[in-house]
């Protein structure tokens, strides 16, 4: 699975406005509802909140990968959001989060969901990628950086 298979250029938020986890998840859910990718912001928020209760999806190195399985979708849907100021996300390393890669999967999917999470995690382990994305100012730039870096992995 490649990032290009799961991320659309139109699903990149260049500057998130919110500064805490709850509001960022709400902002991204609203974004997806406005784009027509989901029918219920509330259902997605509930699923994401339940997942966060199990433990923060802030994985460290300024990265969070909130994720949930939800009904009403038939394929993985992702959104990438950038926060240049950083978001308080209860991350494992207690650092603010700049890179938020939300992953939604159909309720009955496990393998694809886990492959997406692993791919994103591997991609964002690269410090130069994180630095390049942080300096980007347009969705096209961010998308190109992510796709180009991801193409280096088999």
C-alpha cells in the first residue's frame, strides 16, 4: 500500500486552527463532512474519541495518527493536517504535535487499516521529511513531499 493510494491532495489541511486534541479531531471531522467524504461528523468524532480513550495516538516526534473504524465507508479515507504552532495531543513523548494523519477504515477492515498505520508511521520517522513538510505552505507541496518520500519505500 502506498500513501498515494490512501491520501488525496484535496484531503490536506495546510494549517490547522485548533490547538488541542479534542478541537483538532473536531476540525478534521468537520473538514471531511464538508468534503462529502463522511455523512456524520458526530459518528466519526465518537469513534475517534473511543480510540483515544485506549491511549493517545500521538506517537512521538511531533506526529499523531488518530484512527478509527467506522460504518458508512467502503475504503480507507485519510486526512493530513499540519499545525505549525503545534497541538497538545497527550503524545507519548509529551511533545506538541505538528503532523496529524487521520485514518478512517471500514468497520470490517483490519489488514488494510494496519498496513496504512504502519506505512504512515514509517514515513514520518524520517526527520528530514518532517522538516520539509513543516516548511511547506501549500497542499500541493505537502502532497509532493509525502508521495516522493513514500516512493522510496518498497
